[in-house]
C-alpha cells in the first residue's frame, strides 16, 4: 500500500508531477500523429489528381492558369506538387504566386 503524503511533502510531489507533465507534453507536441501538419511530399500529376480528386486535365488547366501551387524545374517538363501546399490550397483557396 502507498504511503500517504504529509502536507510538507506535497509541494515537492506537485513540482515533480508538473515536471513529468511538461516532459509528456513536449513528447506529444513533437509526435507526428499529434500534429496538424501533413508531412510534405512532392506529388506527380497523377498523385496530385488522386489527392485533390480532380481530373488530370483539370490539374493541367489550373497549372496553366496558375491557380494551383506547383513546382517545375527550369527547362524541365515534369510538374510536381507539394502535398502540404495542395492541402493548404484546398482548405484556404490559395492561388499560385509567381516568383
């Protein structure tokens, strides 16, 4: 059976409990399943189409009109899409900005 705390022991025990809770909170805040963020990953056109539930043709049209965030290497032919940026675009109506 556990020993009962005296009034004199309580402040030290409370401090210890607070320290333990702070450690647990830090661990939880850094754990991927407790973050709202989507880990960033570059998607192909097909993957972006699947992720957004938009047809490939629609994706190409939005890229042409610069209405969707995308990445294209200079002189490159392939398009890539940041999963995080697409999620933000879907949720917030974000438009692609030229640099």
